[in-house]
């Protein structure tokens, strides 16, 4: 989904979004509930605003890369100007 939004492929991104909503709707495992929370509370309100959606995805990637660098095996992960 994120790759689609970053490459401005909004139609496929929305398809992945809808699929994530559908597949996690009645799933009460922690991971599925986390996905449901993400799509419902963070992505849904900005789904039609391409600029905000792209900003959200970039911020999420930056945060993930920052967390990865905390692992000893990932300390040398290069810092990207756009994605952290």
C-alpha cells in the first residue's frame, strides 16, 4: 500500500487499503487489530488527501528506519535524505 501511495498509484493503494480493512475486520489477533487501528484512525481520514497521505507514509518509513537502526545488526543502515 505504501509503495503505491509513494509512487502516486492511488487506485492500487486504495485497493490495498480496502483489502486490509476487509481482511482484518473480524480478526481479533493483536497484529490484525493494529492494522485495523492504523487504517481506521490514521489512513482513513487522509485517504483522499494525496499530499497528507504521502507525508504520513514518509513519516512512517522514517520512524521504522529509526527503530531498525537501534538493532545492532542494522546500525549501519544508511540514512536517506527523504526517508531517514
